[in-house]
C-alpha cells in the first residue's frame, strides 16, 4: 500500500511538472497531502515499513491458528519489534501468543503486554480511541519534537509509544503524554538513536529546527 501510494504521488508530481502547472512557490496537493517540501516523517526505511505491514498480517494469521475466537489481541510492529496488547483468558494463552509471534518471519523481538482478563468493553475501547486522539494532538502541539516520529497505541488507558527517537525526544514526549487527560500509564517501546543519527535522517529545514530545540 505504501509503495503504491508513493508511485501514484510521484506519477502525479511528474505529470504536473510536465504540464508546467507547478508555480515556483505553490505547493502541490496530491491525495489531500501538501507536496511542497517533502519531509520524511517516518524514520523507518520504506523496506522496514513494508516489512512491518507484512509482520502484522502474518501475525494475525498465526493468532487465528493459536487462539481462534478466544481473547482480543492487537499486534503492532515497528522496525520488526512487535508489541502485543489486549486481553486473553489465561496465562497459558498469553504464553502461546508470545511463542507464536516470536516465530513469525523477520520478527526480532516481542513485547508482550497482554492482560489475563476478560475482553475490554466497547466503552473502554471507545475511550482508548479518544485518548489516542488527545495524545496525538498534544504531540502535534509541541514545537520541540516531531509528532509523526511516534506511533501511539492505547490499551485500557495505558499509552504505548513506539518509534525511533532520541533520548531527548523520548523524555519530552513522555512528559507531554503523562499530562493528557485519561492517560493512566506510559510505556515506552522506543528505539533510542543519537542526536547525530537524527540529524542525518532529517532534511535541511527540520534539521535546523531540531538543532534549535537542543539548545
């Protein structure tokens, strides 16, 4: 899906250039997104993003074989590290899930955050959705971090933060999220990179902003 969207976006951009319809300073809208200065907000490689999608699909299939209709399990893969959240009826099921996912092709680690309890109610899940929205909005409002560098997962009021970020970004995001209404706990499932690695990942303008944030 990512590769297809990217091909469509590049195709539309090429067509617009060929038609001479791009003004010198005007942004181009492709699929509702502004394609002016293209900023890579996901710090995984495109190959890693596709692999994470594949891991999630393969994991879902594996879970159907292991659990059937028992439990409510969510799988989120980021840079081949798998976060498992939700509820299962027994400790044995929790262990079975972890063992099954650890054998999924290309998974490098499994973070098992399953709770042994009955399935969360629809009300609880709806509340989690609202909390996720508030957390993302709070990260966007912060001017000293890149909100899109974080993936946010919410389960029964607990926020899980995934991403490739610096220690500074991790600490700042954690402080922000802890202040969001409805958040009970923050769990960091983050890959910490150096400030230099961050600089190498960013285009010129965001790089300057990141440097200013460090001072």
